[in-house]
C-alpha cells in the first residue's frame, strides 16, 4: 500500500515547481475546466491520461492537480524512481518495464490510490515521444487501471505543450479535455475501452495545438506568471521613472 503524499513535502514541492516554472518560462497557462454533465465531484477519483513530450511533464501534471484541488499520484518508470526516491514522498509511483507481470502488479498497486479527491496520472505513450508524433498506439495499462477500479471513475485526457509565442521565454500550456464518468462493468475489456481513451487524448492534443497555432488564448488562465521579456523589464523601469506614458503592459503584443 502506497503512502499518501506528505503535506509538508507537497507544499515544498509546489513552491519549488512554481519557482522553476517562473524562472524558465514566461508563463504557465491552463485551459479552463470544460463544463461537463458529471461536474467535478471531489468524491469521485480521476484517472488522467496525458501526452509525454517533455522533461517538464511530470511537474506540470503535479501543478495542474494542485490547481484542481486534487491529490496527484504520477506513475513513473521504476528504474528512474529508484534513482530519485524522494519523489515517492510526493506521489510518484513505480511502474516496472522489466516484464508484463511486474507492470501489471504495479498497475494494481497504483490503482489502490484512486480514492476520493485523488488523481492518478499516467503517460500511456510509454516514454517521451517527439511533439510532432501523434498520441496514438497507446499502451493498454491506462485501460487496465480503469477497468480494475470497482467504483465510478472520472476519466480525463490532458494535453501538454511548450511553445514560444510573443515572449523571450517559452510558455507551458495544459488543456483539460472533457471528463466523463466510467461506471463499473460498462466495458468488457481493454480492447473495448482503449479506442475511447486514445480518441480523448488525440482530441485534447489537437485542441491545444489548434489554440496555439491560431494563438487564440483568451480561454486560458495564468497559473504561474514567469519572467518578463527583457524589453518589458526595461519598459517597467522607464515607466517607473516617467520616461514612458500610458498603461504598462507586461506582455508583448
């Protein structure tokens, strides 16, 4: 049985993660939670499936979970977790890739964490993939997790992207797909469920890519305000001493 993440450790990790994003990014942005018939009932646990293209993905998953008021657990390669065991204290769970038997054992153990107010994150692409590669041909562990849970489970696809737009530094984006409620016994096996999970993840990634391609970002809210571009830092000083008039805009147009 895995231990619940320690409160003090979670607080320390959140401060660290926010500081790191604030240092290396112009902003972290989150698409608002879409309206859904099932609502966002905290008593129902959540299985989050996300694409994996970047070193930052695990930290961004943690931050999104904190923004949603959820206790996040993240499946992490068991060999990597042994190298960085401190992550076990903040919700990282091992997933062995040495054999299918060990992987199944780890999935069952991780599924036990799906209680009220909890979110279990899994990256079903299996390993980091190029951003241009479609989020398809997913590993079936995400469906296995959903099917062995013997109570209602919220399923939600989440897309992550990192992009340079108008600022000196990149921005991190997350897009929360439409969540839906999986009732026990609704699907007979992984083969029946996997196409739906893949569809959701592809749709979330496509929606985020479209928003970034067209730079239609009005629906996003800023989770972390990072470093301003150098020209904006100069403008702020010039405004302060009266060399520039009018309203100071912290972002480039």
